[in-house]
């Protein structure tokens, strides 16, 4: 059973040697891949000397790197971890066991239930993690504790069926929602998180990347739960139409005179748009169901091919 440690990296020269060495110690049979994303500080050479297989992704962004890793590498278990030495390599042993035993298609390293809030002194990052978690759990009817962790393990079936659309740090949120919506088996394991060592700098921009994650959530709600999304828009439009229509209706009952004809025309248009929007949601809901059925057939085919090999 092949295990691949996959490490996306951008300017992690201060920590990548330790990350590779730690995983070689705890998982000596695994292949370690470092995907360099246009580093300018020699990260690739340091990783290569430490014993990693180094490959390159020239499109900037973590999502682009993960897409390349998932396409290029074939394994029975994939363990993804950041190259910043904030995650414990020894936790990967349990991750691997859960995936290879078939208990999980995605294992999430849960930082937020352990030491994250003690180690991470970036207040807005802490708040952002909580907000994203609440949004995802609310709209996708889940109870995940850590949506945006950088340490995860995946099965072959998950990796080869995940259609990545994110280009940057929204990738973790997209992974979590894809697993939830397609009934993959998810396990969460609390892990000890440690802040970056001195001299290692985060690539995250709190406000810019936070905004991208929020926009990704709304995009995922639209794509994965279209009936809910478009029904909500229809409801808002009908409420707005009602606010303007009922005063005119009550005035008609009391006076027998229809006032504000132009307003009534606009209201009628808004109601038509609301109805059309609702049926757009119904159609997309049906298409989403068909897509889910196609994914199930795809997973069955993947299993058969994997067994034959």
C-alpha cells in the first residue's frame, strides 16, 4: 500500500528541511514529494538534499499546486501538509491507518480543538477560522471542527474524483465541502499545532485571503445547494415586492382607486424574476443530483481499476 507525503511549498527555506526529515523519521516507507511554487529562497534545493522528490508548479497559488499534486501522483494514501513546520509529523501515522483501513476518505487534522488559539497570535486569523466553520456547518448541515487546516489525509478515490476550482488558499474549504456534499467518509483527529518558527513568514493576507474564502463559501453554496441558494434569492425578492404591493392593495380596499401604476409594473417584474429564479434553482438541483449519481459511478469504476492494478 503506497503512501505519499505531499508538501506544497513557497519560500519555506527556514523549515522545509525539518519537515522532510520529520516525515522520513515517522514514515520511512512513504515517498515525500515537495512541490515548489516559484520559490526564490532555495526551498527546492534544500528539500532535495533532505531526501524529498522535488517537482514544480509555476502557476502561483496553493490551489494550483494541489491540482498538480493530485493529478501527478498515484498512491493509496495521500498525506498533505504545509511546509512551515506547524504540524506534527507523528500524527500522520494515525491518518494513514484510518485511510488505508477504509475508515476515512479524508482525515482532517483538527487544530482548533487543541493548541491553535494558544499558539496563533493573529487575532483575525482565529476569528476567521471560527466564522468559516460556522458558515460551513450551518449551510452544509455538518459538525466539522476545523475547516481550513493544512494537514489532511486522502484516499485514492477522493483525490482522483475531486474537481479543484480554487487557485489559492480557499482550497481547504473547497475540499471540506466536496467531501460533505458527496458523502465521503470524514474523520477528524485533534493535532498539536505550533506557530511558525522565527524567520518563517506566513504567506496569508488576513483580509484579502479571508475575503476570497468567504466568496468561495457563497460560490460553493450556489453550486452545491442551488435550490437553497436560489430559493433564498426568490424569497428576498418576494418580500421586497410585498413591502411595496400591500400598501397599494390596502389603499385600493379603502378607496377603490388603484394608485402608483408604475410601481405595480415594477412589482410585477420583480415577482416574475423571483419565480424564474426559483425554477432556476429547481433545475440546477436536478442537475446536481445527476452529477452526484455520475460521481458514484465514477467512484465504482475507480475502485475496480484500483483493484485490478
